[in-house]
């Protein structure tokens, strides 16, 4: 899959990787002065392309934003409902890592997010095979 | 510690509530056959994304769903060698009597300690809520270090 993209023009993947890294830095810059809501919004914008490296780079940025959340309820209240589905997918990715701190945080977010968004949100993250993160 | 257990079990319960949407679906390849698609994995359109929920490095739960069946595989924490052996023996004892449990799988999935296989027939005969309660209680029982006599 990576080879096919390389044939199209290696700039394509590198371009996207650079964009994702810029996004990561932007997220970090938003976390430092304690603006987790903006950080989350930036992190959840758009789906990464199918390339594994892009997904991983994107995940690193999102993870930083997720770990910076202290008040889960507050964040979810101020977050636009259109981001709930994407957030749920990232939460499941976080849960699959197995790292204790990530899992703790993701379990907290999962509980509150399910209360807010309902079981439909979980089911959409299970069934969506097109927009994977 | 207890709070992560509660969150972990809530997460699994919610995921199972959402994932347990099973219906009868006869086999597409062979006529007059009805097989649990999650075990065969022949047709990708019948499978949902598998979900791995980890509490920490040692404990995890894999939930794989398909159109007519759902497979839940658990890995429980074992602190030391003795607990490892005890847990293995106990879970093997249960797996051998899988017939009596109906939803238990005779062999756990590779890399896990115990597996459940729930089909649409189970959902028709048994109540979905009670099935989920059973699985969550099973995990609670293990997490409370049932084996620890010290």
C-alpha cells in the first residue's frame, strides 16, 4: 500500500506527514497555555489517509491532546457533536495500546462519551471500515 | 485500582451492548449451512472492526463481531507463577465443560485465557442483558482475585 502511494509521487505521503507533524506541534502549543478544547478540536479535524505512517503520526498528536484533558465532562459539553464519532474511534485506538496511563484516560473518556453520545456512537466506530484512524 | 476496574467493566458492558446486534444469516458459500461468521472470517462484509480494550499491560479483552456471532476473548492478570498455573487449570476446567455454559468456547483464542462465542441463537433463547451481565460478572469474579487464598 505504501508502495502504491510512492508510485503516485513520494511527495504525496511526505507532504501529508509534514502536515500531520505541523498539526502535532500546533496541538502541543495549544496544550501548554491550557486550552485543551482547542487542542482536541484541532486534533480531531479530518481523517488521515490510508497510509500506516500517517495514521501513526496523526495518532501521536491526538494522544497528546487526549492525555491533556483533565475535565472530561467539561470538554464533552463544549465539543461539537459532529466530533463524537471520531473521538470514539480514537478512544478505542487508545484502549488497544495497552499502556496503563493511556488506557486509564481513555476508559474515563469512553464512559462519559457513551453517556453523552449513546450506543450508536460505539456502533458507528465498529462498523465504519472506510474512515479508519 | 477499584475505580479502573469499574471503568473497565463499564466500557466492556457498553461495547457489548452496542456490538450484540446479531441476526440469523445462513452461510453464503455452502447452501443449507449456518456457521458463526466470526469464526470463519471468510467474507469481510459480514465482519465488524474488532475492538481491543486493555485495562493495563496484563489485562485485555478482545471483542470481535460479525452478523450472526460475537466472540469475546479475555486475558486475565496473573501476578505470579502460582496464580498463572491455578488460573490456567481453573479456566481449562471451565472450557472442558463448555457445553454446560452454552456461550463458552472450548478453546480460548490464541493469546488469551478464555473465550466466549455468542451466536444469534443464544440471543434468541437467552436475554441479551443477562448475557452481558453474565460476562461482566465473570470478569469481576476473576478480578477480585478469586484464587488468592493468602
